[in-house]
């Protein structure tokens, strides 16, 4: 998410503004201690995915920051247990 005030000639649009055009399933792994995207930005992204009926799955982790699953980083204290339920668009359920 990019604050509209931070858009530039090289960054013409915030990624959330491209949500409607997404054509593949999205999986998100988010550390709740990450400042970018922060918890509110993840919530806004999830709301946009729901609004456009996109297929997605989000997992959120307490105590985890940015790149917490990177193999080259030492354990940052995160238990890596998801604190949020996996979510997907109800309209995307397969029968």
C-alpha cells in the first residue's frame, strides 16, 4: 500500500489499486510486527480482495516481522503459528 502522497513518476499507482485486475489466486504470509505492510494495510488488502471476489489465502503470525520465513535469517522468536484463520472468498469455493 502506498499513500497517495508518496506516488511518483516511477510509482504511478498503489498496488491495492491493481486488485481488480488480479487473475490468479493470492497467498499472503504476514508478520504482525512488520511495518510494511502493517496490520491495517493487510486488512485493507484483504477487504479489496473480498470486494472483487478474488481467491486468496492469508496467514498472519504474531511476533514476526518482515521476511520471517527467509531461510537465511535467524529465528526471530516467532513461533510461526498463524494467529488468523485462513480466508478465501466465499464465491471462490470449489464444488
